[in-house]
């Protein structure tokens, strides 16, 4: 029973984390409006990382629900966040399927996901308002989120390499 419960938690954790982050980052926090506008984009690296490592743990219906809830909380057009989340997941999965290699897919999917996120975050508001949106929050949110994701991935890669090299040297 304990193993089954742990497997269930491990399976549901990424989807629940995205759902909670999507809602929490869209709440009207009492901070600078420009910074608050960048917050919703910080969930995108979580979607990318999960899609790159374990896409079966982040099903599209969970992202659709998270996006719709985020739009209801933020007051943005219904479907905007869902399209953004599904676009990032789709870009990540497409690069992995196209490259076929894990390391190459990880290296290429990050910039592709960033470009897709910036494109969707620009074109959807443009379609609704017929005016260019402010690029500052789009670039700040994507830059901060994906920048932290890239530095974290690089740090873990270096630590993993160092750990394996030390283990080989000790043997």
C-alpha cells in the first residue's frame, strides 16, 4: 500500500505543482505591477522541465485546467494561459521527438520553448487587442524563469559529472 501511495504521489506531483503555481502566480500580489505581470511566466520552466524528463506525468488536460484556472484568477482571456502552457509542452515534446537523443533534445528544447512562449505571449494579446503588448514582462518572466532553469540544469550536470568522476577515481 505504501509503494502504491508513493507512486501515485510521484505521478500526480508535477501536475498538482503546475496547477498550484499557475493559480498562485496569477494572484494580485501587492508588488510592483511590472513585476506582477512577469510572475505568470515563471511556471513555464516547470512545464518544460517536466515535459523534458517525464512527459507522462504532465498530461495535456492538467495543463488545460491549470491554464483555465490561471486565466480566471488573472482576468486574462480564457484560454490564453492554457495555450501558453500547451505550446511550451508541445515545443518541448516536438524537439525531443525530432532529435531522438536525450542530451541533444534537452539542449535544443530550452531555446525552442522560450521562443514559443515569447511568440504565444506576444501574438495572443495582439490578436485580442490589435496592439503590441508590453515586451518587458514577457521577456522578464521568460528570461528569469528559463534562466534559472538553465543555471539549475547546468549546476546539477556539473555536480553529477563531478560525483561520477570522484566515484570512478575512488574505485
